[in-house]
C-alpha cells in the first residue's frame, strides 16, 4: 500500500505542478514526512490518509489502493476538475452541457442523437 500511495502522491504533485514545500503545505504535513511518503517508506495512520485525501479532494481508497496507471489517473483528475467546474454552472447551463456531451458521445459511437 505504501508504494501505491507514493505513486498516487507523486502523480498528484506533478499534475498540480507543486514543489515539495507547496505540496506539503497543501497536505498540512511536514516536508520531511511528505518525502517519506513519496519514497514509499512512510507509514501514515488511517487518520492521516483520510486527512490527505480530504486536502487533495480525492477518496482515501485512491491513496491506499491506487489501481490506476499514471495516464488513467491523469485523465481522472482532469475529469474531476471538469466536474468541479460544472458544479459552478447554473442548472440551465449544466443541462445544455449534458445535452452537448450526449450528442458528442452519440457521434463518437456512430449513433444518431434523437434527443
């Protein structure tokens, strides 16, 4: 689990373009503790994992179990950013976005979009 957490933290750090110091401040942990976690040698308790997950806006199971390749995680993080953006839209704009997305998926699948 430590290795998976290290992998996920490294990807999140890179995705956000943070320095070690910036990332440790975001996580509210010391820089040396972050270094241990990134190297796979740290052993956080569950409360610390939950705290870091909350600060990162991810589910704690992602930190514990990983399960995604670097490319998959990068795409997932981009999708989460989009979902966050969408939550700020008005209901009418969210509805229109959903309609356009459905139309794009239909085109992608070669289907016709009958509304």
